[in-house]
């Protein structure tokens, strides 16, 4: 499926192709706040981080769910770090 993501390294939106499967995606429930992490997905050697709000997911290069221990809080910290660079 085609998906628009925010690329913090380029500072712009881009459209990528991604397939969501049980093997490459971790979903988190419940999401109580808009800045909660709703889902993380591995795509090739990159990580997609989806917030609970209506913001675009972000792409983080050279990172995987395994590297952040499939952890929602680490994903949130990583997203904040990437967006504040």
C-alpha cells in the first residue's frame, strides 16, 4: 500500500510503499493521549512510528523494532529525538 510519511532527515513528506503484516508490525492498545504510539512497523531496514493522533507517521532510518525492544516508550523517545533534531 502507498503511505505518506514524514521524513525528519529530509524535513519533508514522502510517499512510500509498505506492507503491514503480523510479522513486521507491533500495535499498542489502548492509546489514551494523542502523542501515544499506536503502532511501529519494520520496513526494509527502517522503522515507521505511528502516533495515535492524525499526524503523519515518521520514518527512522537504520532502526528496527528489535533494536528498541518492541517498546512503546522507546519508540516515543526516538520519535521525539528525530523530530527535535
